[in-house]
C-alpha cells in the first residue's frame, strides 16, 4: 500500500470512489459531500488552499481511496475531509493511516483542533474516529457546518 499526495489524474477515479461509497450508505442527499462541486477537481482544489492537503491510497498501483484536511470556519481548526475507501480497501487500516497522516500534518500547520462531520450510519469510520481520540459532539462545531446533511460530529484537541 502506498499513500501519496493527490494528482490531477486521480480526480475522476477518486470522485467515483467517493460518490459510490456515499451512495452505498444512502447518504447521497442534498447537503452531503456527494454533491460537492470540488469533486471534479480535488487535486487543484487542495493545491490552492492554504494549510490543506489531500492524499490518496494505492494498492498494487490501483487507487483505493483517500482523505485530506483543510481549514474550517471555527478558529484554529482543521477539518478532516473526505475519508472514503473502496469496499475492497476497507478493514485494512488504510483509513487509520490516512487519519494519522492528516492529524500529524494538521499539527505541523499549527491547528489546535481537528474536526469531522460525518453520518451516523458510517459505523466503521466513527469507530476509527473514537479509537484515535475524537470526541463526539451533540451538534456541529461553530455555526457554519460544511455539510448540513451530516448528522454526527467529532472534534479532537491537537495541543
């Protein structure tokens, strides 16, 4: 398994993985990441953001998913974004490796908190977040959620 920064050639295969995973769980509703405009150009999107990064995971040269981080509207907070894996890649600690890399990078960028918006029916992902020390919130952090359809929120102090 190899983790590397996203490249423009990854945009369409990654969009397919992300949308397929969201659809698989029935979360392809308005206000979900399924409809994010940036899915067609994720590499370019993350390249133009300050203190942001996105990585993809490959197994035997095949793209199997990715995750990233970007600034969030709450002060000194990075958002862990778009952790999605193909079905065959799940259960192999790839999500854990991506989260660890993103968290380490968020600390290097000087963020003090790491935030996640997700769905209650993403049980495996939520288990990962809790395992690595995220605490579940009763409501979104701040007053501008990234995705209003999400119904589970987590935060972790990075200090």
